[in-house]
């Protein structure tokens, strides 16, 4: 039978979908996006828009594939259980039992009985999955952690993913070795709250040091990490291990202390700035990107101005901007909401600042030599990323999944063009 997988949202979902795909292929199913007998949709619920998109895709796929087996899982399903049970879905689960989807499909093929399962407990075991090779990515992901205990006032994810839990330390190392043996030279460590990793008395720094020992693993990338997790031990590890990519994604969410307090974030701007200075003392040209929410309840014009000024001061290399999205069941949903037009205007201002900061950061590398891992082709260019996650377009067709030393020759609309060094 033929199947396809549609993945929405974060790198954790990408990893889980790759595992499901690998398991189905191992069990003689065939991947085919054109005429699938089975459609698997891994949903996202990080914003209202993500929920809407998940629902829209489910309805579209059911409408266009009336006879296909429809499998739906993920955060949006977990967060909207009643609504999803009213849809024409054959196998419906939340965030638990994704590793059992092949078994669930085989059971359905045998008895033709719809299946619904949601585990609403917060205390959960880590659902172990192992991926051997990523078929559509040069870099490989390893999900090392799941869940979140932070309960930021705006966020629904702790309710959809449960408490923090981690993959076994030795399992991570073994999976990494297999991925490297299958020609992945860059590995991305990912999770819902990656920096909280803790297994067998080993934290994230211990894991990074052990991964560093793997021969032929050239880059270790961290998908996202909270500023409160950049302790002295982690900073020492960052200093000691060049394999750790020159890029950290550190969510800020607001540059106003009063807004941060209402968001139930665990730091203030002084703490954030001090940590960034520590990082740059170790790696002066590191790329630091961030997530930023605008229009959180009560946010005043004065608070937003402080926010803009703080982002300018920190000089992020890129800001991912999100207008605040009301999530029922969170503390922020009970607060007075900001007008949608104001949120849109503030998002626009922050995005404009992000473009300026991105340009300034990119220009640091103009006429400089950088190392690029090639990933794909576009017209007569080969595209890849540097350690600090600059997306580089190299003239000509080069072999993929190889490292090349190139010179950045020009920057056009924040697109970096390069030529290979002879």
C-alpha cells in the first residue's frame, strides 16, 4: 500500500514523521504522494493559525481522498480532542503512541475499526524512536527530549506535550553513530525544551562532549535553547568544542521586563543581556537568533518601544516574529487582549528591524571565506548552510552533502552569493 506524510510545525514533529516513514518503508509500505492509500498528518498547535492550518489540511485531504485511510496525530489533535473526534478520521491519536502507528494501521487494515486514543497524563515515559537516515535532509535530527514544565502564560504546549522527559543517554549516542555511518555529517539536537535534557545523571553538556568523540561527525547543532539553561558548564562546553555550530537560537519573547513577568518567563532583560555578552566573549561572531511575541495582553506602547530598543541593543542576527495568539486554557487568555491592528503594526516594526539586523550580520561575512555544507540545487546554484546558519548560494552545480570553502561575493536582499575557492 502507498502512503504519504504531511508534517506541520517544529523539528520534533519532523523527527517523529521521519521515524514513522522509516517504519512504514521497513514494513513494505511504499511512499507515494500522488495516489496514497494512507495519509498521515502530524499536526501543530503552537498558534491558532497552526490549529486552523491543521484542520484545513485534514478536511482537504479527506475531501480529495475519500477512500484513503486517514491518520491524524500531534499537538493540535491533543489540544482539540472533541473537535477532531467529529471529523472523518480513521486513526486519531495525540502525542503518545506515534511510535505504534504502523501497528495501528495494520490493525485497521485487518478489522476496519476506527481507533481513537489520547493520553492526558502529564507524567509520561519518553517514547523511544530511532531514525537511521533522513531521506529528504542533508542534516539529521535527533529528538533527545520531550515535554515542558515552564508554563509560560501564553503557551499551550506544556498541556499538549506533558512534563519534561529525556531520551536515554546511550540511546542518543548510538543513534548518532548510525546516522553518521549513513553519511549525515551534521546532527541537530531537538526537543520541546532541549536545554532541559537530563538522562542517567548526564545533562546536555555531557551529551555534547560525548557526541564530539564521534568520528566523521562534523557539526552538532542545537535547535533551540532557553537563556536560563546557558550555565557555566554549557558555556565551557561551547568554548571547548568547535563542532558545536556557531549559531544559537535563544527565545526572548519580549524585551520588556514587565511583559516578561506577565508572560511568566524566568529571566529579565539584564540577565538575558549578560548571558549574551558571555556567549560573545567566547565566540564573537556567533549567530544569535530569537523568537519574539508582539501584542501580548496589556503590552503598552512604552513597553513595546523598550522591546524594540532591546532587540536593537542585543543585535540578533534574525528575529522570528509572532503576533500574540490567544490560546484557550492558558493564563494569558484571561487577560485583556490587544487590538489586532496594533499587534499587526508592532509585528511589522519588529520584522523591519529584523531585516536590518540580518543585513548587518550578513555584511560581516562579505568577501570572507566560509565553509558550507551543500544541501540542494536552485537553478544554476548549489545551496547550503554555514556553521552559523547563513544560507549561501554558490555558483555552479557542486556535489551535495559535501563541505566546500567559498567566498561570499555579494549580498542581494539578504541572499548571500558565493564562489568556490579554487
